[in-house]
C-alpha cells in the first residue's frame, strides 16, 4: 500500500498552479493596438406623438430644433408635463397656451410626457415648425 503525504506548502503550490491556469493572462499591450476606428453619422429622427388615456408623449428627434405645436380639440385638460424617463429634453416654451402646446424654436427637443384628462372624443394635431 502506498501512502501519499501532502504538506501545507504543497497545497499552496498546487492551488497557485490551478489558479494560474484558470486565470486569463492580460498581456501588457499598448492601448493603440486595441483601438477601433470608425465613422459616426448622426441623422435627424422623427417628430412623433403617442397618446394614451392618461398622457400624450411628444418626441422631437429632428435635430434642428425648429419648434412644433400640438393642437387639441375637444374636452381635454393638460395637468402637467415633464421630460420622459431616460430622456434629456428641453421643455416646450411657452408651453401650454389654451388648448395648444407650443414649442418655440430651440425648445421642445427630446421626449416629453404631458399628463392630461380627456373626456369624450378629442382630436390632436401635431404641426412641425418652419
């Protein structure tokens, strides 16, 4: 019968070899060898609106900031508005004027949510700026 003895130093050495074999090696390579060159083109997006029973969302991704208007007809009242979650926006100025939401040029960019109360049939028209 063969007896195998393992010392504490032998266990540490074996653990070190296993760890070294299982760990990927990160070579010291200049950063320039890992850079990727490309071209980024930013294109204007759409001007859209989406409605639900409780809110109207307007998203202006057109780029130039020409402004826009949302005309609302019927029994509708806008209670509040804010930037949409995960959106950087500039709120429309002057904002709500009667039943029209107005975004003068340079405002109303990004995605905004308008919380509203609607009763009956409501007509909504989105008009792009000049």
